[in-house]
């Protein structure tokens, strides 16, 4: 979905087909309920890609799971120009730390035991 949002200004036939598929999927799964269970603990995944946009910017994404399923995910174009793929990964983690710390503190205040968070 995030990728399709980058194509709003100049969509083509393939983008329209992808959007139609996403909308069909959303309509067919609207009755599925979300069950949350903190059994496996809080886990975060952070990843990025180096020089994937026409302006040579990087793209990064984060995903949080709490037990059974994904409870938060985000994807964005990085605002910094970096020199290596290693630096891109560090920028992605730095950009994600605010959300990671907020979610840990939020769960702790709710009374949930939050062990050391591992970022994959």
C-alpha cells in the first residue's frame, strides 16, 4: 500500500491493477478479527534498502510484533543521504527508536512485563 501511495501523481495500468487487488483483499478480509496475545513478547524488525529511489534516497521500514501478530508497521523514504548500506541501516534504527521506546513504555505502564527488546 505504501508503494502505491508513491504512484499517485503518475499511475499506470499496473498500478491500477495492484490497487484493485489490494481493495479486493481488504473487502474479502473485513470480517477477520484481530486477536492479540503477548505470549511471545515484543519484537521489532527494522530494515532498509540502499539507493532504491530515482533521487538515490533510501527506503526503510519497521515492524512490531506482540505475540501472535503484527501490531505496528511503517515504511518511509529516508530524508538523509548516506554513503553506505551499513549507514542506511543505522539511520533506520535511529529513526525507529522513538516508536520502539514509546511502545515499551506504554506496555510497561499497562502492567505488561517487557523484557529486553530485540531488534532484528
